[in-house]
C-alpha cells in the first residue's frame, strides 16, 4: 500500500519505523522534542518515544555531534539533526576528523553508525549563513557517505538505508523539498546506496541533476521537448557512492552532458561528474560538457539577487541548448 506523503512526512515515517524496530536508534538535536524540529521533521516522535529516545540538546553542534559519535562507537545508532548545513562548520572536527576516520584509525574495530541530517539550499532570503549548499565538502571527506534524495519516496527509503548503515552518513535535504508530495509505501522499505534513478528517458542529451535541481531539470526537459530535444534526466540519489555506470551509459548513448547542482561551481559535484565523463566517455562526447551551479560568492539576502544567484530550469535549458549547438 502506498500513501501520498510530503517529503517531511516521509522522513518522519522512516524515523518512526527505525525507532520502533530498533531500541538502539536515538535522535539528537536542537528543538527536536516537543517543538518538533526547525523543519518539523520530528513532529510527533517525542510524544511517541519520549525524551530518552528523542533528545533535545543544547545549542552546541560540536558537543552533540561528538556525543553522537561516541554513542555510535558504543552501540547506539544516533540520528543527528544538525538543521542547516551551514551549522556543520562548527562541528567539522567531529564530522571529518572523528566520524569519518575512526573506523579506519581503529583498524576496522570500531563502527560509527550515525546519520547526520542537514538542509541545504537558497530560499526565502535566508542570506549567507543559512542558505549554503556545501555538500561537496563532505564528498571530499573519505569515510562519509553522502545522500541527497529528491522525492518523498527516496527520502524514506534512503533514510532507512542510512540508519541501518554501519558507517557515518550525511543525509542532505533541500529546504524547498520538505513540502513536496508524492507516493510512498506505507510499510518500511529501503533503497540501496549507489543506484541512480532515471527520471526521464531521452536520446539527445544527458542531464545529471542533484536534489532540488532534479525538479528544475525535469521542467527544462519538458520545455526542450517542444523544441525537439529529448533530454535524459538522471538523479544520482547518492553522491557517495556514486552510480558512475548509469551516468556513463547515458552519456555514451546521448553523446552530450549537462550537470546541474546547486553547490558552487569550483570543485563541486558538477566538476566531479564532468571529470568522470571526460575520463571514461571522452570518445563519445560530441560537444563540451556544461555545468550549472552557483557562483563562487556568498548567497545574497536581497530577493532579486537571490533569484539571479540560484540556478533553475532556465539555466539548465540554456546549457542544453549550448551543448546541442556544440558551443
């Protein structure tokens, strides 16, 4: 049986399933108890599971992130609500030097089964310290898995996999996706990491899009269809591990590639996907690879500037048209 759920409701359902099935699962974070969380992704869980499982923490990201790493090493499976990805910056030592490395530094004798949940994305004039998309930073930290669901269905299934994983997982949601609705199985289920989803089939150009950019890519593909251009839209779903073969198979078919990701263009996810195609499918490319992302500048507060800063369907469509023309 499936039900129509919002992305937010799907996340709550995945947490409820895990909390009910496994007493080692706990949730930590600021305002996640009776308040239900800044993004309302723990609503109802405090009343159902109590303060020993849904743990309100002080405003100290470094402190409760470190506590979660220690708890994971001693047998618990914490879900850490860090809210904005911007707030991870005060806990980077715990995330990158501890959570990501401890398993290797202990010769595989220690496990860190912890999920760090964060939100990214330009939205509503939140400005430079609450709007960043820094997910590529964590792709660069060996030992961390990086998950970026774009639909309610994938949010539930990938969170279930993240909670069961024996290593640290960065679970990254775009703020504009929380209210999106879609069909989701009511029963517990999981989606394996490293398996991309083909959101739209096409023969002329491959568009690899992450998170909220998938919606923009699908809109651009629909508009391009009117011009006789069939775009194939691929949603990696997980960036680490990355389903390289699905991307390469598509590029070898279409001979063109556009990558759309809301992170900054320099050294971003788009650059990595472009490098992959350049190395492994160079002989198949009929035009330069195009990248769509945000410029190397802080996110502006002004709404007109914010709208210009954040890429969307128009930018993706323009990139496709350039690569179709071989420019």
